[in-house]
């Protein structure tokens, strides 16, 4: 099989959650342990950092990886979902896993894993750990796929755990209260392993504290440390953070959510240094300023054009959209154009209730089975007084927005990682 045939095989034989949703979700770690035994426990051959949370875990994972790379560590990075190419999920020092490795991995080991019927994520996690071991990475930043307690990344014994925040997402798997969701995320807290909690609510804080106490894990609440003092913007529209440890720290990532992420990261960096990681001030500065170049991060308040300004963002739940709508309020434009679509297992009404009423909308759907049909998206949006036209594909919706926008207008594209993925794929 060539690379495309291998991906088709993977998607068909191991259902991809981003395509089909709950039918791809497998509760329990039996398959994960079976795969881990078969591959001789590759995750034990390198250090790890485990990152969970409802929002912000992608940005935090990439920034930590960038800092570690800047410090000279050979760094693995495992994240999901991918936006344009499957290989984005598995990187070493920012370089995606080779097509050859993906092909060889499937060809060589399919006789073992086919009878197991693993999920797509179970299989790709085994692939990532095997690749990192083969590449002899020093450390890998491992982003949790879904939840924490039963996520197949949860077999690692990390040097540090990070939980960014908790809001409502994947409630059909993780529970319909913040306490239940926090309890699932807290499942990554390990005996004796320090954990940084980025943001809490009155419901979630006791859950994290109780779990950490039960397993004897040192716990740090980033919001109590107040390491981020304030932030301004410079001419490049980068944040310039005044922090307790790094004055005038410049960050490349632009969304308002990065204020919370940065506070979390500052606490995490302190903990890594306590754990013996050699991270200089220069390394931290380089990681923050060049995270996209160092790690290949895309889709976080990413600027795609000027005159009109074009921005995309992968925020896809009420927690993420809260930051995006606030960010939109801070922009200067004549008319706001919003190209939006969502998947059917999110709180669509919750997101629509937050969106600005005075924007011109282009309702669409991503090319995944979970996508909410574009006509349904439009009909639901109209109940919230959001008006516009509907388009069956992201390409058509985006082109319509560009056609109607004037140079001093603003185009935002989002609502789902998969909408952004389809947009970014237009240029590939």
C-alpha cells in the first residue's frame, strides 16, 4: 500500500473519532495494554509530560514542546486531531512522522492488531510511542485524546501532568456536570507525580485536590501562583507578558485564551525546572515566540490574509467560543463575516447563543460524518437571530465570504476543528 491507501485502510478498519464520533470511542484500556505489551512498552524508553483539559491543551502542548526543543531536548509531540495531514499528530522536533514509517508500521503489525479491532486513537497512540522510542527522543509531550482516566495515553508515567481547565465537552462520555468531567480529567494524576491545574471552578477544584491527596501527588494551582501579571500587544500583534519570572515575554499565539494558557505554562515551566529540566530564560523566550515554526502548530487565531483580515480558530465548544467572541469584540472592521459549521455532538445552541447578532453568516459543514448539516445549522442559527446563507462545503462558504467582503472587513472561520481543517486543506 502507498501512504494514501494506508490512511484509507486505517480510517476504514479503525473508526476515526473525528469522522464518526461515539461509535469510534472504546471505553477501557484492554486494547491499549495489549498493544503496549506487543510493542514492548515503548513509552518507558523516554520521559513524558502529560497534558489534559477541555480547552488549551493543544496550545500548551505545542508551547511546552517548543521550549524543550529550544533547550536542546530531542522532543516528541503527540496531539490530535490533525488538520491537514495525519502525520501532524506525531512529530519529533517539529518534523512530522514520515510516510514510510506509517506505511511500514501498518504493513508489519496489521496481523497482530486486526483481531483486536482497536480504535483509531488506540492504534495511533501505539504508533506514536513506537516512533518516539525508535527515534530515541529525550522527552515527549503527550496530549490526552479524550477525558483522561480511560484515555489510552494514560499508561505513561510522566514527569509532570498538566490539566488546563474544565468546561462542557464530550458530555456523552465524560459526564454532564463539571465535577464528573473533572473527575475523568483528574484520572491522569499519578502517584508522586506533580500536577499543574491551570484553571478551576468551585465545582472542579475540590475534585483535583482530593485526587492529588489520595495518590500523594504534589499539586499546584496556577491561578494561585499569579505568575502572569498583565499583558499588552505589540506592533506585530503578539502578546507581551509581564511575568514574575520573565519580564516582557513575547508570545506568538494571539487568541485571548492564551492569557490563561500562559499562566498555566509559567507554572508548568517552574515544575519542570524543579524536576531537573534545564530550561533557560532564553529557551522559554524562544519557545513562546516561535512555537508555530518550531512545532508546526496551526489553527489558533491563525491569520490567513489581510484586506480583508482573515482569521481562523479551532475553538469548538462554549468554553473556547467564549474567548473567540470576546476577541472578535476587540477587532476593528466595517463588517464582520463569519463562516461557521459545527459537529452534531457539541452544544451547538450554547455556541450560537454567544455569537454576535450583527455579523453576516455563511453556514456550512465540514467533510466529516459528524458534521451538523449546513441547512440545519442555518435553521438553528436563525432562532438566535443570526442570519446569512448556507453552503454545502467550506470552500463555497469561504469563497462567498471573500467575494462579499470589503478590504476593511473581517472574516472569521471556525466553529469546529474540521471546518478549519477543510479551510487549510484548500491551499494544499
